[in-house]
């Protein structure tokens, strides 16, 4: 059993047992109890697609929302619920978090549906590592997000005469133009997961896909300590110079809102940001622009939102299966992802309903998957287990970004040390 269970205190368990006992007792076989962190406008709108699909089949929805982008708070709540013996029907979950629950024997089984629906044929193999355990399907992927995007306000771009930056230096030159025009160049929420998510793109842009893979997926020590990794930290420090003074602690969707309103030029963020433009009725190409993070074209740093299915009592299994089936329905995947900003996890879903950014996203996933540049996000726990991803990595990146670690030499040494300690 990995570290996930060790950090749970007895107090939290007792509190959770009391807090959620009522929910479990009230559950009947027509109720879907779902834990998630989709609380922003765009996220909530996307989740409605799934709620409505289940409502049509007569299921009621018991929402367990835990605010906090990136899902760290949600994972703490989930841990408490599972430890207290009151797991939800399903939980939104990322990467290695699911593998930890599978290792601990906490997950259920929706394999008969997977066999019937031939899911193995339509879900990229890379994702099946996280949705299956020894051939058993215990989670389903509702989407594929990717983190290496930048989102720009089109009117601000026009005002400063900006064009698409094709590499990191051009990106800095563009940000300089915004600064000169008195616009905040970069909208950022200064929270560890957001800074780390941005750093994924910086590392890919600085070192390319081979380097990214060596450092983050293979944990090759020479890559982690290399000059390229130092240069990545130096490049991150350069971006630090373009954020406004109030960035610390800001939620990601508030940073997106700055770009939506034209208070800032750009945000580096996963394509869930697009959901916020969409819910504000903004159109790509007209109101905003989506580009791959400069220097990362041809690569997709992915994370996929999975729904993990827990071991539940027999009377709750029907609802669990209904949620799994609805989530894997091609029409639901299309409708959900059009709103969410992500692309369908099923590669057989048509791109017809998607806007220009969504069409690019779908094409990029296919191309990257074919040429081996479809790589898991370190910040989002798709490259390494949480002790390394949202533990060591988030910690060092945020300390560097906020000046507690002062140089890239020191940052590289600290990252290597923290990763080794977490292994
Ligand atoms: C999830 C997205 C979510 C984002 C912000 C990411 O970890 O994959 O679905 O929109 O966090 O909350």
C-alpha cells in the first residue's frame, strides 16, 4: 500500500465517518453519489451533461463537490470517505491516485460493460494504464485534457499587434509588448498546482519531448540534474517577471477571467480554461486565441479526468454501471467535452461539434499518440505517483517561483533530493 493511506490521521477518519454516514445510509440503488472538484462555471456546465444523461434514466444525483482546482482538497475528502468505509459511487480522479486505490483493493469492477462496448479499442493505450488493473476496468476516462496551451485575449493581441509566438523567446517578446502597452502580460493563479502545471510546458519547450520523458517519466537522474533542467527553471523565472503583484493564491478560473475580460493578455493553462471562455459566450478566433505553449507544438502533455468506481454494496452497483455506461457514451463524450474544453477520451468520437480549438485538440492528440509525444503531465500526477507529482514537484516549483529557492542550481538540487526522498 502506498503513502496515500499513511497520511490519513485518525481524527480525519472519525470526522469523515460521522460526516458521511448519513449520505451512505440514504443511498438507494437509483442514486449516483459523485465526488468531484468541478465547481467553476465551465466545469459545472459540463458536469450537467452527465447529470442530465442519468436523470433521463431515472437516476438521482447526489453531488459531493470539493472546490479547489487540480483536485488536491477533493483527494483529501475522498481519502477520508474511503477510509471511513463510505466511498462515493464514483470520484473524479487523476492518474496515479487511481492506481493507489486499485493497489489498496478499494476499486470496483465495470469490466462487463468494457467488454460489451469494446472500450479497449477506442481508448488510447496510455490511458488504459490508469483505467484498468490487471485487465479489470475500475475507472473510465471522460476526456483528455492537455496542459501545454496558452489562451489569449484577441482584442489585446490586436491592440499590441501580436502574432502567434512560435518559441519561448518569441513568447517573451510578446509578453514584453503587452507590458509596454500597460496590460498585465500573464494571468496566473499563484497556487502550487498551477505553477507546476505551467512548468510542465516550460520543461517541454526547453528540452523537447525526449528530455521531458527522460526527466519526468523515467526519472533519469542525469536529466533531472542537467543544464537543460536548470535552463527550464531559468525560463520559469523569466515568466515570473510578467505576472501582476496580486497573483499569489488566486484561483485558476479567476486568472482565466482576467484574460476573458482583457485585463490580461494570456494565461498558460490546461484546456479546462476554454470552458470558462465558452460559458462566458466567447468564441475562439474572434474573442480569444488558443495556441500550443510556444515550442511544444507536436506534443501533448495530457491529463485525463477519470471516474474511479469504488467497492460499493450490491444495491449501489446498478447506479455505478449506469454512470460508467453514460460516461462512455460517444454522444455524452462529445457534448461534455465541447463544454469542458477537453477532447473526448474515445478516439472514435467525431470532431464535428467542436470549435477550432477543440478540433486542433483532437487532431493533436491523434498525431502525438501516433508519434510517441503524448506524454503524461507531471503536475497532474500522470507521470509519477502523487508523492512525487503533487508532492515533491509542486513543492520545489512553488518555492522557486515564490523566491524561497533562489537559483536554478539550487532548484535542480532540491528537486532531485525531494524526488529521491519520495520514492
Ligand atoms: C482537472 C480538470 C479541472 C482542473 C481545474 C484538473 O486537474 O483535470 O478537469 O477542470 O483541474 O479544476
